[in-house]
């Protein structure tokens, strides 16, 4: 099941995609409300919605990020694909330390997430090395506290695509990655949340990025060093992961800083992020 946030005639709607690509509005004002609903009640609402007739089609609406304003910052994993870890270390061995032995977690400020077709602000007055990172993002639908690894997927509602846009000069210049990853508009998301029942757990879907039509990243989402179940288990040992939590699971090799010389983003560049089964998230840098 695909869940969308859209606008239609000036109104924001939370919808599920029914048969033939039609959209069925759900009785929620925001995706956050859906995510924080009682899981049993939400399951009823979704089942009722799925059997209702479609009212709109995707080409009649503007698709926003599925969660335009996350309730909390996005939890991110750094260097969580082996080949990307190697390219990051090659770019800056001090900033991207080798062989930590533990997962690298960081927080990404996401005040407002651009949706499909929205511009990515480059902040070129303070950024000289703008980069892209296509990532599988996990969306939780239930509060998670001290979850066993084998139960972790019970807490997952579904998956979406996040572009973990990064300013490498700010990321490496400040010891922590918060500013370099958290500027306004640095968390494009979309086009929808796909519920977990549509995938294997963990999902093993092709993940790809094109810049102006050139294929840059090409991997599979089950190549993570620290897998989704492990991450939910480990973090929830000491922090409650509230329903609505978004976890960006890391990016594969092929980011701009991985090339010699680096291929950073410039104004006008078109970034196309794709995960098989979720869709395409395309944004132009401005
Ligand atoms: Mg990342």
C-alpha cells in the first residue's frame, strides 16, 4: 500500500493509492496523525480506505513529501554500505574515521522536507561542496522501547526515499555533522511511504541515483553494514523511538565526494533518486 501527502484545490490530503493509481483520501489531517494513531485503529482505517472507490488521480494533485514536517529530526546512519565507507575515508580520512566497530549515528534537522519536484536550496553562500545521498528511510508506526532484534519489523510501518543532502565543507569543517546535513531543504523525501507488507524484511530493492541522467549510485538496500533490525534494537535499548520516527539507513557508494576529482552539485543539476518499489524522487538544485 502506498501512502501519499498531496494538495488538491488548496487542501492538504493524506491518501492511499487504490486500484488503477487512484487516490483515496483518509480521515487524517496529516501523515503525522496517521503515524501516531493507535496501530489497531489505523489498520482498520487503512483497510476501509483500501476498499473504497478512488476519488482522485495522481495527475490531479501536487505530491508533497509524505511527511512534510517530521515530528523529530531524522535519525541517520553514516557510512553504512561498505563501498561508501571506503570512498568517504578516501575523501577525508580524519573526518570519516576508519573501523569504528560501531554504527555511526547522527541527527539530521528536517524542519520542512521538499517533496518530488521541489527545489533543493544549495545555500551556495556558505556551501562549496554540495552532495547527494539516496537512502532507504524506515518509518516507524509504533513506539519502540527495548525491542528484540527478531521483533524489530513489528515497529516498522513502511519505507520511503530520503536524499540526505550534505554540504561536505560544513560536514568536515565542524567536528559534528549536524550543520552540514541539516540546512533548510536538505531532506527531500518521497514520493510516498510504501507499507512494509510489500517488501521482504529487510527490503532488498535496487537503489539508484542519477545526476543529469548520469548513473552515479547503484546498489541494493540489503547491503547495509548495520541492518534495520539491528539498528532499531540497538537504539531502543536506551531511547524510545516514537511512532513517526524516521531512520535514514545510509547511502551506497557513488556520492559526489567519491569521485576524483569530486563531482559536487551545481545550480540547475537534476538529482534523481530511485528505489525499486517505492518510486522516484527528483529535485533540481537551485
Ligand atoms: Mg547519509
